[in-house]
C-alpha cells in the first residue's frame, strides 16, 4: 500500500491552536482534522463545528446557572406584574371601619365586641353596587364563628392600629380608645363609607396620617 506523503504547511499559532482543539475533541490527528475542514474524506461541516461549540457552551455550568437565573426572573415578573383577584376588602377599608366605629357609635371608648359588631354592620350595609360581604362571600362566610376569615383579619387589623398608635388599648378594662384628631375624621369616614365595593378596586395599601 502506497503511504500518503504529507507536506509541511505554515499556519498561524492561533489557527494551530484552534485546529488542535477541534482535533482533540474529535479524537483525530491534526492532519486528518485539516483534511476534514477542507471537505476531504468526509469532512465535518461548518454546521457540525458550530453545533460542537454550542454544545460546549450549553453544557458549561456557568451557562446553566445563567439560564436558571433568567428563568426565575421571568417567573418573578409574571408573579408581580399579573394582577390577581382580591380575596377580601383592602386593609385600609377594614382599618377605617374599625376607626369609624367610635364616631358611628358616638363613644370615646369601645369594647372589642362593640367594634366588631359595628364593622360587621358596615360590611353588610355598604352601598351600590353591592356590599363588601357579598363581593367577598368566601371571606365573609361563617363570619360569626370563632377564627373565621373575617374575624382573623379583623383582629389582625385591630392589633395593627394599636401598634401604629391610632388606637389605645386599656389592659385592665379591655376597652379601646382612638387617638385621632378632628382633621383625620373626614378621611376615615370617606374610606369607611365613601368607597363602593367592587371586584377590581384601586390599590389602597394602608392609611397614612400626616
């Protein structure tokens, strides 16, 4: 068998390094690799070369980590940007109803039971197009039972108002008193009685008095 004769070829160091890497990946000699690059003896095509490079990149741990971060970013954006249907009245409405109880009942101090009954009345008697109780029927279901959804939210907001020092609680008597000034009442009344219930409502995060 006649042995092939190979000629010496001058190539740049960069080309040699690239050729060497490609051949090591294919587990072939540099001579054969050069033949394949020149479409001799069934050379691998540019598409195959590019695919090899793509495979290397996609298998790289840093690339996989980057993809995971991007995926999580998309998930977070979807969660934060797409609105969900409210499941209960805004906290500010419940807060205002609690505060308005003092004016509605005309007393300086109220028991928890009195405040709760007043808030229940406001939830059931809110005006057009329907009541807060009807709009959020699942939240209002079994409202009179101990630890119902309504009662849990009511107590949470009552504690919050005490923490924010809008209401004071007398430990011995268990009675509550408000710490609001005259200028606050219009705002409280507007929130408690002036917002009509609706499924899609403007975001009211909290009551802030300045």
